[in-house]
C-alpha cells in the first residue's frame, strides 16, 4: 500500500552537505514512523535517523549534530539533511516505513559518495 522513493544522493566532497528526500505515497497516515538507513559495501545495514508519527526523532551516535531528519506532512515527504559529510558516510541510503516495530516498507535507495 505504501510506496517510498528516495532522491537527492550524489557525489560531494568531505565537509559538504546533501539533502535526501523520501516521498511517501499515498500518505504516511498508516505509518508509525519513518527512518533512514544506510549500507556501505560489505557492511551491515545501519540505522541513521528516525522520526515517529508524533514527531519524536532519534539519531545514530555517528551522525548526531551533523544530520537532521524532518518531515513535511503537506508534501508527504521526509528529509535527511546531511552536513559536515565524511568519507565514512559513503553508502546507499534507504528510507523505511515502520508499522509497529517492523520496518514494513522500503525505498529503492539512493547513493551518497563522499570524497576526501
């Protein structure tokens, strides 16, 4: 029922910024939260940031102070603002829609590459 589409990835130099978008359709009303995850080659998928339906946010320690998750309910879009990017942030970034405790829906991913 719910479809998530990520966009905004690209190539950026260390210290730069990117903003990722996750478009949710037809709406996020049925979701309890939306999160951003990332996966680097040869590594496990890791949580990056999340926002619950009531607006609560949480972040991985590695991105606290650098990344900000936000939502625009009118546009059915969740954003991940990434500042002070590091080469270690290089990964495919996915958004996920949570129902209860399960990430039931996933987007196709968008590549973020940070060069040094």
